[in-house]
């Protein structure tokens, strides 16, 4: 199940980096276990500029995006891959400064009234020193970054769907992106395919659907494993030359990388089947073994991904539960 991740990435926060003639990037200073080095915000085009996923609300970050513009440039469009706040929280501030319209697939999907993950904890696996370190790290995080999660307030000014195109600029600086609906991580997740990055390459902005540093978390009920696997296949059917994820650096062997993600997910499924073949288990039993090599701070998120696998297996009749499917149910082979 090994994935050759793209982890050679040390951004300078707030610095604009020219990635190709038509692509620039500014990375926000909001690193954490879920955003890795931070949210990478892409500026597409010259003159008439689109911003993909503005990122957090940090004033210095919004200033860095605007500071990346030349004297005759304007942000006219804000493109949203999906509605998690590390991608969308900065939208209102950027719109206030630019008047740009937002483009997205639609609002966030269903969010439970109470976070189901509150019922799953792995506190007993953390030492006292680890708990102290985590508490200090949380204390040091700016308040505006402590609200990351589903953005249920965002509604796009312009709703777009699979196959739609968005264009800007003119002449040598004209650009066009295609909307690629890739549900799975969230139901409204989309990628944006730039037909020519100025160097003659087809670049796909993959949001959180495919990232170079980690696999995506699939969180039911809005996240869905069947959708995610189908969306990976959608990317295999395309001919993009490289991917630009929101977190991390370029993925330069995209098809090979996506294939490794598919293999990885199938491997996770087999791990679950093998474990349940030995004894009935809860998700809390499964995660520490399945994700032993992963930062323990991500285990609660991993519990969601395991849950998505179990829901898929349950839908196929391959596993059963001691009651209604849930994060705290006991699962057995069907």
C-alpha cells in the first residue's frame, strides 16, 4: 500500500511564487496536522486574475494575495474547490477588497447537529507529555484558525457543474479552466483543469481530492467512499500533465499517483476485512493498528475514513453491525 508522496515542500509564507507563466501561488501561514504546511492559494492568469481557494481569514494572508497582483491586475473570479474553511474562510475579505464573484458547485452537504467524532477518542494512546504539547500547540493557534471545518455559510455567486468552463483574460494571457466534479472528500468537491498553463501543459487544481503529502479524509455523511473511488477513476480518464493540490507541491506523475491511491484504498479495505475475519471490532479497535504509522492527532479523522469503508462494505452486504451503522457500532463480517 506504499505511496510515494511528494513531501519536498518548504514554503515561505506570504511569498508569491511564479509556477508557470499563468500560475502563481501564495501559501497561508496556517500549518497544522490537517493542512500540512498550510493552504496554497493559486492565482491564475495575468491582468484578469482568478484566485482558487482564498484560504484563511488572516489579514496578512489576504494582503499577500493582493500584494501578488501587478499594478494593472484585478481579481475578477474566486474559484472554490470545496467548502472547508481552510479553503473558504477568506472569501468575504477577498470579495470586499476586489468585488470578485465566487464560483463553486454549491453549498456544503449535510452536517450532523452534533459531531459524531465526539463519541470516539484515543486519549489513552497519548502520553501526558504529548497531551501537554498538543494543548500548547492549540493555545498558540490564532483564534481565526480554530474554526476550521465545514463552511455551511458559503453559497457561490455562480453555480457551476461538471464540464462547465470559466474563462478570463484576452490575447496571449487568455485562460480557460474546466470544472471537474470530484465528490468523495465532500459532495461538492470540484477540480479545475487549466487547459494551458502558459508552458503548454494541462494543469489540474485538485483541491483536497488528490494531495501529494497525504490521502484525503472521507467523512460521512457528506463524504462518500464510493463517490471518492469513482472520482479517482475520473482523473485517470483525463490527460492532465500535472496536478496542483491546495496543500503541498506539484504532482508530476499524476496517473501513477492516482493509481497508487486506488491501490491504497483497496488495501485499507482488505485490512478491515482481515481484522474482522479474526474477531468483531469497533472502529476504535481498528484505527490504532491500521494507522499505527500516522500521527496520532489524525486518528479521529482516520476513524471517519474507516467508517466510510465500513459503510461501503455494509452497503455491499459484506459486513454487519450489532445495530444501526455508526462510529461506535461493533462490526462483523457478513
